[in-house]
C-alpha cells in the first residue's frame, strides 16, 4: 500500500498524534513566560547583589506642543518616551526555547522603575501600553507615547515673538542613586538636534532639546536627575496679520485724517469712527492675547497706547475746533487788542486823509447858504462832526459819509481779525499734529526695534 496514503489514514484516525508532535513548538513561548515569572517578585529590585545599582536609561522624542496656557503656566506636550534597564532575573538561553530572543511581558508582572517627571501637574490623555519587551540578556525596553501636562515658567512679555524654555526633569521618586541611577540612552548632542518627529505645522517651532545629568542631595542621600530643556519658539505670522496690521492701518488712517480741514466739521466725526472701530477690533481679538497674572504682554501695552493716542488725537481736534468756533466777542477780546493793534494802529489817520481828499471836490460849493470852510485844513474836516445841527444838505451828506466810512472800516477790521484768528488756529493745529506724529513715530520705532530683536534671536 502507498505509504503516503497510510500516513494520511493514520492522522485522520489519530489526530491527537499530529497535535502532540506540534505541541513543543507552540508552547515554547508559553513555557518561557512561565519559567521567567514562576518565582519572580515584581516588588524586588532585579539585581543579584543588592549593593549594585540599577541604571535606567532614558530617551525621549518631542512630537508636538499641544497647548501653552500662560494664565495657569502649564504646557501640554506629546512625546515618545523610552526606558531601558537590565533585569538580572529575566535571562534565558535562546537555544533552549526554539531560538526565542525577545518576548513581551506584562508591565504589571515585572519590576518597573518609579521614574516620574518633577514638573508633572495633571494627567494627560496618554494611551495605556500594558506590555514591555524583554530580550534574552535581561534588557527591558519600555516604549510608550506620553502626553505630559507640566508646569513651565512662561515669559510672554515678547508675545507674539516669544521663546519658551520648558523643563522636563526625570527622577526616581523613592530610590537614591545607589539603588537606581539614571543615564541617557543616546548622546546629549543627538537628542538636542533630533527634531525629525516634531510636527512643524503648528503654532510652535522646536529649536532644540538640550539635556544634562545632575544629582540632588537630600538627607545625606543623592538622587539622580536628568533634565531636558524643551526650547520652543512661537510662529508670529498669524498674530501679526490678525492683531498688529489692523492696528497699524487704523493708526495710519488717523494720522492721515489730520489733513482734513479742521473747520469742516468732518474731522471729529471721522476720528470718532476710527476710535469706535478700533474698540470693536480690540474686543473681538481679546481672546487671541494670552492672559497672565504676572505681567502684561508688550502687545497689550501696544493696544492700550494706540487707544490712548487715538483719544489724544480726538481731543486735539476738539480743542482746535473749539478755538475756531469762538464767539465774535471772544475773538475781539483775544485778537484785536493783542494781535491787530500794531497792524491797524494808523487806521484813523489814513481814513481821515482819504476823507479829506474826497471832500476836496466839494470845495466852494455852498450854493444855498454861503457856508465857507477851508477844506485844505484837517481841523475843519474834524470840525464837521461838531457843527451844530443845520438844515444844510451838504452838512448832512458829509456827516453820513463820515459815518459810513467808519462803519466800513470797523467791518474790515473785524474780518481781518477773524482771518488772522483762523490762520493762527491752523498753525496751532499743525504744531499739535507734528507733536502727535512725533510721538507715534517714536513709539512705533521702539516697538519695531524690540520685536525685530526678539524675532531674530
């Protein structure tokens, strides 16, 4: 009979024989796990000699900065965290277990170092990874993603051109350096320059992650620490477009509005509209500025000063318009006596000379009563206003001419005084504009120098 047919018939009748032949290969992993954990105590530090310390190597890769809260001084960071240490109780010969060199064990079943982050302030949404890798030489690798909510001293005075230096300090909660020591799995230079996994599409840019090892002595016991400094820089483009540019545009429009005539009545309305518009923009963008209880960001001072300058500009325009709309009596009191006295001091004399010339045409024309006077003398001309009432038409005409000339001269003086006052107000307006423009220019240059210095660092 065919041997193959006989073997197939045998396996179909006795399936347990096939399963028995495959059992050692399928159970090698199970046997190894049972062997390693049979007498294992997860509460005991895994060293044969208790005087030897267990060195835990730490490595991390920053993935992203999720949130920076300036008011509560907290930073939420997502990172890949790795712990590597040697467990002297988890060692086997791969040849005895079908060449198995690495297995995964439950992290609850073996000893795990009590490494914590000193700046830890809140529980993040980190996924639970219940297993660790163990190789045949006893090296344990604990790899897991961690979302860390840590305390950080945030300096947001230079917002939105600020840089932050947040520390992540790893240490053992209980064991001293004689029991649990710490070390870097990679070199400090490699960790500092490793930004390949960082998400660069967000608000923050990762500059570097320098690290250093140090010990802290407490009650005559040294505790190992490894500190990572996460240096990040904010990308300011979004805030420049949404916060600074609208404010700059409104300030430029306010400066240009000084070219409106102050006596037109539209300047105050226009400046009031600018101030109201700036207030609306400021209220709508209030949530964009980080809040802090320590100090106000420079951009907050910038907004306050801009609003103060707009109010000052409006008050200046109101002052100039008020000067332009003084009553006629106020203008006379302030301008004629003080400004026009020298200019129009010889007016009466020139008028009398003009009247004397006009009256020469009436010389020797007394047809009705034979009135005779010498028009070549100014004394006789002044005496015309003192002549007793007479029925002579000539005397009445002369009196009316003199009164009309005096009235016209007075009106001309008033118009000249008003024109001079308007010119004086325009000069005051120009002077105040130059002072205002100088303040705006100095303030703008100061801010530009500060922000450009911070952004170039």
